[in-house]
C-alpha cells in the first residue's frame, strides 16, 4: 500500500511582494510525499489559489479525503495513466489535486524509470527563459528593482488601476534592453485598458495579462487591441475555455489553478485547438513547484516560473537559473 506524508511549509520572500490584490512576505505551501512498498518516493508541492480562499489546512484536508479512494483504485500500487485519470474524477481543480497529481507523476517516473517528460509525450526538455517579476512599489523601489534585474532579459511588471504606464516608463529607463509584459491582476476596466494600450505599445510592452476582472471578460468584446491579451485568473481548467478565445490571445496555465500536470497538458491541447497561445505561470513556490510546470513551458510562448528567484532559499537539487535561463529539473528533484 502507498503511504503518504503531507507537510506544510513556509518559504520567506527576499522582500515584500505586492500586486493589485495585496502584499505577501512569505509563501505557505503543502508538500505531498508518496512512498510505495518498494521504497520509491514521489513528491510534489502546491501553494493553492489564495484568491479562491484556498489555505494550507484546506489543501491538506482535501488530499487526506481523496487518498483512501485513490489507494483503492490503484490496486497493486503502480501509478499508471489510469491512476491519473481516476484522480481527476475524485477531486476538483485546485491546489490539493495539483499536489497529489504531480506527486503521482513523480512516483510513476521513479517506479518505471521513464522520465515524466517522456511519459507526457514531449521531446527531451530544453532550457527555458523565464520572466522575472517586479512587484508594485514606489518609483524609487521600482527603479531599484529594475536596475537589480538588468541581467534578466524578460520582465513582468505588476500594475494596478493607479500605477501602470509610469511603472513601465521607470523600468524602461533603468533597463532599456528588457522585454516587458505587464500584469494588471484584474484591476483595470476596458476604458483604462483602451487608454493604456497605445502608450504601453509605444514603450515596447509585448503583452498585457488579465486586465479586467474574471467573470467580466465580455467587456472586452470587439476590442481591437494592439497588444496580445492573456487570461490568467479567468482561465482555470478546460471548462473555463469556452468564451475566452473571443477575448484573449493567450491563456496562463498554472498547475494550482487547473489541478495538476494532467489537466495542464490537456488544457494546453484544448487551447491550441482553439487557436490560442500558451503561457505557463506560478503562484510562487520552490523548484519543486516549478518542475512539473517546466514540462508545460516547453510549448509556451511565455514562461513565468520565477517563484524560487523571489525567495531567500530553495530546495536541495534546485533548478538552475542563470540570467533568466532555467535548466530542466534533475530527477532527484522531480520527474
């Protein structure tokens, strides 16, 4: 029988990280560790979706509730594609299913000797350039962070309803060569978006992420945007795709939102079939949280896996990232 351990951890950030929804100084995560009778170990991490009210205690309770039925379905303890499919029926999308799903992917890789990327049908993993995110702050703080980030080629700038074009201008002056995307985290209206778009384009911005509140995406109907728009909070799993292709060119796939790597791969397939492009993101976290998302990133136009870069520490066998170029995870970490 597979045994399980669920831990709650707290990872400190280098400095307070502010977005339109608020500020955080540390990130709580859960870590699920699964061990089979032969001693193979699979593990994964999840931060959950804070704006949906997910907490570590809630995630732990959801994982514990699902484990008995999952063990019954597994029989001989071997993780198969059928095991992963069964999990999708036992739990809703969210951080708890993400942790359990990705732990099963890792355990399957350890049991079979087949890397997770190969089991997912991907070619050998290539290095990816991740964005580096600058949180909201004063002009002085923003300029300092932009100077400190000059070795990163691709920046994502958090904005809100008051701080937007000026933020981009400050960063552009301090890091002229940077590629820049902006993320409003649902804080803009269509009117503000239309006013900002030509100004942002003139400053060399490449993409705008989640400008309006989720559930109010229809206000973007008929918008002729000079920049591609990406749905983040509005895009959870495949069930959320039905209307998004009319308003957005990209979707931001996050494992904590969609509920793990299994759904993330299927979500990517469905979005591509609709003519949309892919981005992979994170809810912050360590290299253990980024590792399965790195597989999703192989098909993405934008990769946002900078969670560990914002923290004071990372895990043993951490993913290597130099000047924004992130290397694939080693098997000792995950997959």
